[in-house]
C-alpha cells in the first residue's frame, strides 16, 4: 500500500515542526485528506501507527486526528460546479485506482457533467494536509 | 502544510545523480536522449531509473516499447517497474496512455505525489525526461530536488538555439548545475551549439535514419548512432563529474 509513504510524509513533517518549535513532546497531529485520494480512514490510521512504531520517543503519546475533506470541481469552460461523490459511482475499478494513486488523473477519467469538458479545477478535497501540530515545550 | 514536500529528499537519498534532460523547445530530442541514455547506462551495468515528467506529451514509453500498462506494485509506496533493466515511472501506467489534460497546479501536484510515494532503489542515475519550456515542471524540480543537474538538448537551428540559450541563461541565474549541452540531429554543414554554448558544449548526435525503425525495439535502439554517441558521452560525463 502506498498510504505508508504518505503517512511517513506526515510524521516526517511533524518531526521537522517539533524540531523547529523545540517541542519535547508531540501530543496531537490533525491531518486532512482530500476525498479525491480515495484513501480509507482505517488504512491510513494503520499506516500512521506503523510509521509511529519507529518514531522517536517524543511521539509516544501522540493522537492523530483524520478528517476527510469532500472533493469538489468547477468547470473552467462553463462554470458548473459538482461533487466527486456525485460522479464516483460512474468510475470503473481501474479508473478509481488511478485516481487513488495520482488524483490528477481525474482529468483523464472525469468530464464536466454539463459541457463534457475535461478542463475543470479541483476546488477542494485534493491532497493531504497537515492542519495542525500540538505539543509541549 | 503539504507533508509531501518534506519527504522528497528522503525518497531520493539512495540515488547518485539526478539528471534532467531539458531544453526550451519541443521536438528537439529530449525524450530520445533521455530514453537512450537510460538504455545505454543500464546496458553498461549501471543502476538507472527513468522518470517521465512530460505528463501531457509522454513519449519515453513509445521509444522504449512499453505496450501493456499496469499499476506499479506497492510496498510502503510504489515500486518502479523494471523495463529493459531500467526502474521506470511513467504516468501512462496510471492513465493507460489516454490523453492527460493538466493545468499548472495539477502538474505540480502530480509531480509531488509521484516524488513522495515512489520508492526508488539504490540508483547510480535517475534520468528525468522533461516537457518543453521553462514551466511548472522545470520550476518544481528545481524547487524540490536540490541535487538536480541539467543536461540540455539543442538542435542545429537558429530558432532552437535562441530559445534554448534563454533557458540555459535562466538556469545559470538560478545557480542550477548544468552538466552540458548536446547538439542533436546535426548534419555536416550546420553547427551552432559550439559557438552558443562554448563552456558547456558536450558534442553532437547525428541525425540517424535508422532510429525511426528502431523505436520500440531495445536491441535496435542500442545499435543506433544515437546510442553509440551517448555511450561516449557517459564516459565524458563520468570524467567530468
Ligand atoms: N538523432 C536523431 N535522429 C533521428 N531522429 C531523431 C533524432 N532525435 C530525435 N529524433 C526525432 O525527432 C522527433 C522529436 O524527438 P523527441 O525525442 O520526441 O523530442 P522532444 O522530447 O524534445 O519533444 C521524433 O520524431 C524523433 O524520432
Ligand atoms: Mg519529449
Ligand atoms: Zn462545463
């Protein structure tokens, strides 16, 4: 699973912040995952726990909060806005898997429902984001 | 904070040299040089990776003869599949070679995603095939890959020389390392690169009529004069670096 690589990126980022802020303990990490990544909460939590096993002691008492942000698009051609959840069911397994690996491939497999253009903006729900890191100095 | 940025260097730490094959223009032979350089290096028992970052105009899979598109295996990330001994990442393995219309921000995100999740082996060289122009891809890899070095391709044409010269000047201003400039598709009467790029001029690759029929066939590709010339360049490159 490639979720491990993203979980590793989250913890690497938390380590960097802890160092910059002179934290002796990291208590909470809030992570936002875009729905377009089609990453399951359970799998990502497992990946985070795996990465945390090898993390330094300052992560011993950390809790990780995950939020999934709904994905939405806006057509550059006609201005129509729609949600990923409305069109997800029209994708086959391979298309879903492609978007899971590289969310930008949505531009290959999705079209504007109104004008059929592939020229749309991913306005929200893309990527993975470290929203906040709490700790003690 | 985008956590992917913080993990890019770590993902590339087992790689010796990261070389972007670039040049300001399209159709000058960047993908040809990138693919054949990777082939030649793999053929001389170097550990080599090839990353095709020309998402909208991906070509290396055609040159190397990749016809079946599969998702890469996963193990704590994605593992680059091997093609002719090259660890190879192309977006066509995810798009099944369908047209991939991407704007700037999407290109940046897709590059970041690939760099953050790809688990490269220990490599002597990672060759990156670049899109034409000084655009998002160029700026992103300069921003994200601190050890990036550029190998510039140009052709015996006033138009190309002028465009490529500008990109070389920009790279120099940005203090990006330039391995050298190769003049591709030369013919006996016209040479510009030697004059235009006196300090970084590496040499010429002839126009090779047999190349067209060699495309997609590893053995034939290795016999082209393009491959043979690149073999000599790798000697030059190893001496230089
Ligand atoms: N040395 C060469 N001899 C013959 N044909 C070449 C040579 N270099 C490139 N070509 C041809 O020129 C065209 C552009 O090459 P390509 O590698 O796709 O350029 P780029 O990646 O810069 O757009 C292709 O049709 C390719 O077959
Ligand atoms: Mg090309
Ligand atoms: Zn539309």
